[in-house]
C-alpha cells in the first residue's frame, strides 16, 4: 500500500511573490497553486532519495541523464556500502516503480482534491490553510475519502508547502478490515533561493487489523536532497 501512495511526490514552480492578501476567490487561489505542481521530476531533476522503512534506511540517487534502466544508483544501506546484488535489486525495483507510475494518468495532486470541496481554515502571517475532501479514482486510494485533509499555501510565493491527510476515527474500507491510523504528509520547499519548489519529505503510515487475526503496521519516510536541474 505504501508504494501506491508515495507516487504523489511532486514539485512546483514558484508563483508571483509579494501579494499576501487573501483573494476573495479562495478556490481560484488553491486551483492556481495546484496547477503549478508538476510530476515531471523524472525528466528535469537529479536528486538523492533517502527512504526509511522497517528500521532500514536506503539512500539512492536518481539522474535522468543516465541510460534507461541505470537512472537509479544505490549509494548506501544503513550507512554501509551496498553489495553488487543489492545494487541490482534496488535498480530493478526502482525501475519497476517508475514503469508503473508512468502508466498511471492519476499521479497528480489535482486528482486528490474533490471539486468544490476546498474550504478556508485559517490565516497566519506566513501562510493560508485550507481543508479539502480527498478523492481518487484508483481503487487502492478509496480510503482517502475517509480522512481529514488540508493543504497549506505559503503567502510569499503562493505555493503549496504542506499537504496533510490523516484519519480522525477508525476507517473500515472493506469487510473485516479496520484501519486505526492513516497518515500521509508531503512537504515542499524551494530548491534554491527564489528557485523551483521541489519535494522535501513524504511520510506515510497505515496501521490496522484484518479479520481480527492479522495486524498490519506499515510506515515509510522519504527525504529528498541534492537537487540539480538537468534540463538543457
């Protein structure tokens, strides 16, 4: 389930700066911020991904300038140099993830936000916070409609810097299955001063029980760094 959720790592181009007045049309503000998000990391950026799950931290580098099939390079596992077998397994796994996400037309934040569901929540000196109803046509993402969701727009730049989705009560997505805890949080920030906004972290946790016999507790944290814009 975790791998089906984390493809929502996106980046945005910074919008106009300076105007920190909340527009009367809140929906338009959010639509513009969402429209700025782009899932084209695979062609525009080289970066380092650190993935932690099950007490195992894997650090790898993605570079679209490398030949197909060799774009992912495993750097370390729990701080240690990987073996050749681990390098090959990692490359094959990441390539499979890339192939699956490239055939999915829905890996876009727009597909998460139900039309007409955005509501203003609060304003601070630095940001506007909005709630929304999450939804998706992907059958594996149906549980999203049972969670509370919000997105935060930074005033200086009008870009989304945080998307938070979590449940406030147990979720029963199917007969015999109860999800006690669901969390998905994505954060973004400029790659450089006044530069494009790129993913910083993705945190996902799903904890529950199936048919009173089997419990599950999956969690994964991703962190991104060392961005380099590689488009000629």
